[in-house]
C-alpha cells in the first residue's frame, strides 16, 4: 500500500519547502516473537525469546517484553546495555528519533540490537500496515510519534494474545513521560516509568546505579538555592547569534584552573577569536567541548587569563561563597594590555558529553549514596553520582556518564556506567587512555576478518598481472629493533650506463584491502596504528600488519615500488612506479645497517647497496637543508622494558644514526615523487599533506627566549629560521640549542591531510617541499592506502571506484584522519607520561627566565592517585618563602627544565 | 494553436447547425460540455487541480514560495503564471512550438488577476517590505480539445481553492532583526479566498450566432471570439477579442450578456463541486491520472 508523507521544512536560505516522500506500508513485517503463527518466519536475525524468564520483576511477574520510548532509550541506554535487560522491542519510530538526536546513542543501540544474546528486536512499525499512524490536525510531530509508539504497543499486546489462548505474554511500555504513561494506561497498555521498572527488578539491585537520574523532583531537594542563571532556548540563541549579540563557539575548559575557560569563536570572516570566561557563574554549566553561545561583557569587566593553578577539591556542596572568594582572587590587578575579551555563557547549542573515565571520591558521610566522581581529564568538572557500591568502587577506575546539570546544583549529575579495574594496573590505565582519546581499540569484528585472505597464502598467477618481478634484486629493509610491521624496503645498484638505480619498495596493502568492504571501512575509521609503550593498536588485522604485508626477509611479498634512475649527484633522471613482487634479502636494524656500512671488510651486495644509499642520502639531505627544510629536535624517549614484567627499567633518548636519516631521506623522496605523480594525474582529488607556515606571532616565545640569551632568531622564512637556529649556540650551555629547537617545534602548525581539489596551498613548510603526501607506511596509516590506490590507478595497475574520485568523500576521510592522528599522538604522549611519570610543574615564582639553571628537590606525591605527580621544590636559587633549604639528600637535576615555567604576575 | 482541418461541407454543416441552436454534439449554444474537476492531485505542490473539459485536459499546480514583495506594493504578495504547452497535447507544440501560445495564455491570466478584487493579495504578505508569499501558478496543457482559456481558468481557480500556504510567524527581537518560524503542525495553514476569482467564458462567433465552449471543430469555423472574464457575481472584469475576424458592437454587447449569464452558472456549479469534494476529507479516494 502506498502512502505519501508530507512535511514542511525550512531551508537554510529562510524559505519554506514542502517535501513529499513515498511511504509503503506492508503486511509481511514480523513481530519478532518466535512461534508466532500469524507472522511466522517473516523476520530473520536476532529475535525475542519465546518465553522470557528473567528478569523477575515484582511489578509484572509474568513473562513480558519491554517497549521503551525515545527518551528512555536516549537517557537510559546504560541500563539497556546491561546484560540483565533482555527481550526489548525497539520501534523504528524510536530508533529514528534517537538517530536524529544523538549519533553516539544510536550507534550503541545498533550494537546492542546486533548482539544475539540480548534478544533485542527492531520492529519497523512505520511500515507496518496496522501500526502506521498519520499526523492528525492539531498534533505536533512529537505527539504523533508518542501516539505511534502507543499504537504499536497496543498492537503488540493484542497480537501476542492472538498467538495462543493461554498465552500470558505481555508487552510493557516503558516511558518517563507522565502524560504519555497515563494515556497508555487509559488505552489498556501496561506502562511503567523506567525507574519503577528497574527498581522492581529485585534480582539486579546494581542496575539502579546505572539509572540516569533525571526526575526533577529529586533535584529540587538538594538545595533550593539557584546557583546558575538559566540557559536561553535555542531559538533565542540562534537569533542572537544572527544579530551578533551572542557568539557561538567551542567551550574549552582550562586544565590548570577549574574556574576558567576559553571559547573559540567559530567565524569564517576572521581567524579564530578567543573569549575568556572566568568564574563558575559565567561558565554556567558548560562542559569541555560543548558548543555554546557566549555574550561579551562590557570592557570594564574584562580580565586577563590568570596564572594561578586551581583544582576543584571541595567536597562540600554549600561552599559556594568560598568559591566566590576564590574567583575574586583570580581578578588581581593586571595591566590593561593583558586584558582579553571576556564573556559569559548564555546558553548551550550542543552538548558534547561522552562517558568519562575517572575515580570515585567517596563521600565523607557514611551510608551516603551520593558521591562525587573525579574525571581523569582535568577539564571535566566533578560529577555527582548515586551508588550503593561506593566501597567496592573506591580505588578503581570507573566510567561515568553525565545526565544533566540542574541550575541549583554545584556539580552535574551522572550515573555509573562501568568498572574498568584497579588504579595503577597497566591494563586499566591503558584502557583509560584509549577511551579518553577516543582510540578505537576493540578487537576486529568477524565481518572485518572475513575479508582477510585465506591462509596459507601464496602469490598466484592472477596476482602477477600488472606486476613486475623484482625478486632478483638485492632488497633489504632497515627498521628499529623489534619492528614487525615492516612497510618499506630499499635497494640500490649500479646500472650499465654508470648511473644508479634506487628503489623504494612499500608493502602493497591496497592489494589486500579492497575499497568499500568492512575491512576497508574499519581501517578508514581507525585511520592509524597507535603505538603505546607496551602495546600496539593495529589499524589492520595482525595477519596483514605482521605477516602478509610486512616485508620480511626471504619471503616473496607484494610491493608497490618507486624506482629512480639517479646520477652520482643524486639528481633524478627517471622515475618509475610499479606494482611488484620482491624478496627482501635482509631485515636489518638501524644499528646493524650502520655496522655494515662502517666495517671496511664487508663487501657483499647488501652492504654495497647500503653504502650507495647512504652516499646518496647525504647529498639529498644537504640539498634539502639548503632549500630551507627545518631540523627540529624533539628528543624521543625510548624504554628498556623488563621482559618479564613489562615494566620500564630504563629510559634513554633515541640515538640518531646515519642510517636513520638514510631511510628517512628516501622515504621523503618517495613521498614527494608520488605526490607529484598523483597530483599530475588527479589534480582535483589527490590526497596530499601540507604543513602551513606558522603566523609570525607563533614565534614570539622563541624569539623572546633567545633574546634573553642575547641570541637572535630570524623567522621570516624557513631557511633563515633554520640558519639562525644553527647559529644559536652558547659556549657555556651546550644543551641550549636543542632547547631552542624544542621550543621552535612548539611554534609550528599542525601538518594536515587534505584533498587537492579543496585547497590551493600545498606547501609543506617543515620539509620545504612544494608538494608532499604519505605513501610509505600503508600498514599503519590509512592515508597511504588511499595514496596507493590513486597511484595504482595512475599507473594503470588497478581499477578506480567512484568514492576515490569524489572530493567531498575524500575531504571527509582527511578530516577523520587528521582527528585520529591527533588523538593517536595525544594517546602516545599520555602513555609515555604514564610510564615515566613526567611531572606537571607547578611553580609560583617571580623572576625566572626561560632556560635558567635551577636546582630542585624531587619527590613523588601520590596523594592524588589519578594524577600522581613529582613535586619539585626549589633549592637554588634561593628565594625566601618558596625555596627550601639545601639539604644533603637533595638530588641534583642539572638537566634543563623542560617545561616553560609559569611566570607569576 | 492546435487546429483541425475541416472540409467546406463540414464547416457549412456546423455553421448551419449553430444557426438552429443545435451543435454537432447535440448541445445548445449556451451549454458547456461536461467538466471534470479534481483537486489535490499533485502531492508536492501547495495546491493543484486537474480539469477535463471534453478532450481538453489541464493540470495546474500552485507552489508557494517565500520572497520579497514588489517595491510598489510593499504589503502584498503576488502571483506568477507560467503555461507549459506539452508536446503530448499536440505535435505542433514540440520544441519551442508551444511558447507563443503559452505566453499568450499567461499574459491573459496576468490581466484577469491584475485587479484588487480578484485575490486578496494582502493575505500573502508576511512582513511588509521584507517577506511575502509568491504563488507560482504552473499550467500544464495535457490535451487540447478546444476552449483552452475557459478550462485553464477553471483549473486555476480550483487549484487556488485547494492551495494551502503554511502559516509562518515573524519573530522579532529587541534589535529588530527578524526570524521566520514555521509551525510544527502541517495542518496549520492559510487559505485564499477564491470568492472573487473570475472565470473566463469564451464566446465564439459562428455565423450570426455565438456559442460557448467551442470544440476544436467549431473553433475552426469561427473567425473571431471574445474572452470575457466574469466573477461569480456576474461582474465582467476583463475582455479580449481573439481571432482575425471582426465583431460588430451589437454582437459584442450580446456576447457580454451571454458571458455574464453563463459565467454565473459556471461559478455556482464549480463552487458547489469544490465544496463537495472538500467535505469528503483527506480520506477521499483520489482518482488522479488513472481515471
């Protein structure tokens, strides 16, 4: 039966459009209950249980199915995810509403419905002839959906009765909307609120903890005092933003000070502006990453960013007055120049809440069920949760979700979601780290794994099509020790005409990951392999990353080769790209390779090949630096792990050998060559990588720091920066140059992937290359896989597919990759921080210039288990009141202070 | 315009018949053929109607879009007409063949709607000088079987009767910036009053007499005809002569009188049909293009 759905929509230009969609109703949609004769077998996949036994509810002892409404699904997803809750009917109406309102919840509910054991059934009531309802006159969309849900619930109850006369099966409608519940009961549908139902599950008392507390009456008891001003409704905010009274931006809480935050104003006309917010009332319940509307305060009320570190430690709810005192403390007199635009939050445009990891701070009052939860991320405020298992949760890492933040509450309300494990356990901490950085780390699903090649795998005739056989070449790979995902190998040989042939061979991952399948989608989502101290979160399943794609020695492997003919001055005469089969003759570590190059009595093929490469690499590097490429230092720290306990026993900064830079040089060259080729072929949709030149203001700290040592840093071009950095040496302080380079790294912009059709600035500032891309690590970066596909099409070795030449799709991929790379970087750093306990420095002091030598006393402060820190007390120079007297047990830290100190007013 | 080739004998037969008040299909001189009207036939328009008059088949769609009022009439909306002569009506319309006729009909429609009394354009105004509704009236000729103008005017009137314009509110904040808010309820809409919308009655001069609602064959026998637009009260709002022949003042006067008389009856029966159709409600079984 055909119906048409009509609705009106406001267009962006302000017009009104009438949209008509065809809508088909059918009568072959199954109810999901097995053994139902009327619609027997009309459905497939996970269905309800015939006789749901558990959970035993005191409210409805007979077997029953649950049918939640949209708000229950949205807010109580944590309860629904609990294994105790089974046999739930999810209506299409509900699912669609959830999808429109919250993508993360939608994804979670999809996962639950796909889980066979949960017995969730999605009923497409909107297309069922008997449960479809049309919007009636005087009814808004919400009322209509509520009615559709009730009609479906009623239909279910009647339908199940028809199944057999003695059938006791019931469908229970769960809603938190009082009016809706009343109407349902009027219509003869058994209905309960979520709370009523969960509380009636006597066998599972722990479920109550997971219940989101939303009922308004409860919050009102807390304290009658209203702390925050009201949030304005969205329509008013949008008007205000349009007229310019309010500014829209992303709320970023400060890590150091819980009373301060900045808002990045979204605006296309000028570059991002920042607005400072100070004080609880002005922050007005906004939480990190929310999209908010702010109102600028009058200039007389502007403040400067404070330099005080403040952590919210208060346990008591009523100390709002004290809070105000603290706020006043922030507003110390500062010079006019330091004042920044200041504002206050007037409303929230979009919440960006996610479940937060952290720990429970148990309430002082015994028997109290309300406790505060302290998130690991310091930018998130503490959350009040209700739980009866406080004593078991103490000292554990837990996950908590925020439910809401009423106006009269100092803290947001939330509920307990999951227990991760003991604090300090390496697994727990790694889990926390991955969750906090949004790194997808679940094992690969069956669907993904099904696209892997069958083992034992060998190269077939078909694979050899469009491929060159390079197995005879003397190819070897050079990597850090312990590397199992080898994605590059090299060779160099002399040609008959006296020129050199240099080849870079990259694992042919795109041969195994075919576009569009589940494996491809999953790798695209992960974007990058994340390396943590003792764990690697692979982008592609291990079979590929460590075996089939890894260019191990003495086995035949598929590769994508980039082969140049060069003369002895490293000038490229000819470039060739081809898919190939190689057989690596040796997998060397950097040290082994270096040893071969250095030892005079080794003259085998591999060694001569390496020497040739090394010679060319030196010329290439020289040329690159002359062009103005930067060599910035960020000392990488390496760990020596205890093989048994996996505890780090020693750490050292990475030693840089010639061979490191040799491999790097050729990878750069390959990337640049490939970038040129794909851009030539696909000028509109090549995936490239750029590194924008930083604005001059970014260099201020560097120039200032150098000036304090009477050195001059020129920043007008990359080349002059590189040269002036080379000259910046201090005879008395040899480490200074490295420090300046570290500082320069901080001035840089983030390098990003982009689609060539969407941008016109391709320059890579750091490498001083007009064009650049990533080609050489397809095992661990998804960008490279795309580049491989583009190049394969360009050289005619593979066929194209529609998404590859869609620049908007490509731009979306770039956006995801950039995000994943950033998060992976943060996760890596956090992992290093966890394993080394790099302290956060906290010094309130006066006249310290950057790079001054100090002597400090270091001790471990584990009073706060989530953020163990190393306390440093100043010993030298002596400042009364702050430094502590020198004593013999002091340790010397002659090394430089790594962090720029906070300069007190 | 679509035409048929008639032999001299056929023409004489028709002319003589008319003389006797007996037309080829048995009608009298002031009789219309059977008119079929159905509204709301195209769901993605704001209002639509299909009119069949003998072999003449017309589809009209009205689309309401927001726009800015014309400078000289800051507190009124306006109507735009477009007539598409589809090649399926007659092969002559193929390519740009139907453009001239289309423009001619559209211009006629502009003329008969170009007065204050026909439609209350003020109801189409949302906020003076800034927003108003523009009604795009699109006429599609599906088949030509004579008397196009009358059929089109009936269809336009029926489509405007069927038109539902979403109700919008203009929100104004303190600074005077305006925002348009759309009602959540699709049934919340405004309707036009079609009370005073005129219909065209075409009077074809055949021999010494004139007929209404001429068929293609009769049109071929006529040298001149008079378009009279008449309101339901019998007021003539506009008049136009078409065809290459001439009309003497006396017969013009006569034709106007006939026009008024026939027009009043036509309006009355159209109005009653439209109301009857609407009273059936949204559950009415639609005939659409299958009938």
